[in-house]
C-alpha cells in the first residue's frame, strides 16, 4: 500500500485504488 495510506489510515480503503480518493 502507498505511504499515503499510512497517514490517512481512515481512507486506506480508497488508497488501495492507487491513492484515488477523489
């Protein structure tokens, strides 16, 4: 998983889509 997912643990599910949480 991307490093960003660690900072957003809350949006980790959306980050699994390549960090696309928009």
